[in-house]
C-alpha cells in the first residue's frame, strides 16, 4: 500500500471521528477485497480501517452489513461491529482474539498462530459449536434480514449453472467434470435441508484465544442460507478424513443436523472448490486467480486438458 493510500484512509478515519495514533499504523495487504490498516486511536483503542479494492466490493459490503446485523445478535462468538460504513470506508474496533492463521502473500500459504498438527481440543470443539449456532439460525430470520435463501434444490441448480459457466469459460478436465456430474445426479449425497452458512470459513477468518478457544468469526461476504457442507470443506482440506469424522461427530453431539452421507458429500463439495475459485477470478478479473483456477480445473490457458 502506498503512503498516499495510507494517508487517505487515515484522513477519512479522522473525518469520521477516529483519531489514529500514526505510530501504531500497521498495513495488511493480504485481503483480496479490501486494503486494511490496523491502528490504535490516540486514546488507545485498536481499530480496523478498510477501503474497497474494487467497485464490485462496495455492493458486497452492503450485503455483509445485513449479515452482521443478524448474526451479531444470534451467536456467542464475536463478529465485527461496523461503526462506520460508507462506499469508500469501513471501520470497526478490533475483536478480541488472533486469527488461527494468516495468508502469506509470498508463499501463497498459511502462517499459523496455532499448530495445525496439534490443534487444541478446545479449538476443534468450540469451532464445531460455533457452526451449530450459526446453522441453527432460522431461515425466516435470514430472509427478513435480506440475506439470500436457497432451498436444497436451488443450491444444486445454482452449482450446476456455475459448473457449466466455468466449463464454458475456462474448460475443465474430463475426470473432474465426470465426478461433478455423478455427484450432482445422486440424491443420496445431498442434505434435505439448508442452513445459514458463513461460506468462507478458512483459518484466516477464525479468531482464537491463546488456549485455542474460538472467539470470533470474520468476513461474512459469502454468507447465505444454503448447503451446510460448504462450512466443512476447508476443515476437510486441512485435516483429512479422520479429522472430518471427529469434527462431524462433535458437530452432531453439540446439536448440529447431520445426514447419512454427509462425510462423503463434504468430500465431493471440496472437489468442486475450483468452481468457487474460477467464479471469483471472473468476478474480480484478477489474472493470478485465473491462473490458479485453470490449474485447479486441470486445463491450460486455451481450455485444453493438461495431460
């Protein structure tokens, strides 16, 4: 972030009554949608100051505000409380806790706060409990708050349409395409219910205390009432079949709603992650994500399958 960008954000903050101590400013450029500054005010209160990177993010932020207004009153864990929200600037006091991991932009990997090889049991348990709370928020409350609500059949059809779009624009390997179509056609995989999901629940969006307890959840732009399995896919990618089996068991014991082929369905949903990556690449126009999407889809820049 340039010095001018930083000064502009601090100036906007000042105009909104947030007087930043310039010696405390720390810039975070890892966010894909927002430029972010962490800084304390002159009276010692730490804040997050965010500025949209692209025009499409402005509408997304309006939607996220609706989600935050709902979940803040329904969850035991903390979520951001936006005290300033305009088309050019968002600001809120920093939540307690530390991200479980942060994305290292150079290595394209996580820098972990907690050791992923031995996550505290308290972390896994409170992670599962937070999901149970979130997924238990009634559809009517979400609808009344202006949040997208998709019935199970609509979730499936929406995913089918996205797959077709991604295949048309990027191409997709035959093996991956056949896997997706088999999964889409088999009713036995799919849940008969929808739930309010976070939609992008990776370690960078999960705040934890020193003992590992999950204390907060960040970045709600993808939240909607949809297939609950989407909130398990990153866990599965990180911790595999054994970790997922334990996590689903904790989720069920805490009151979460499960179904017979939930574990297998989450694995198949994870195989469709390249679709999410490709859709984001199209929406953002970011070339590096188009490259990543093609790699995940198993095709080259001409849409030809990589042998």
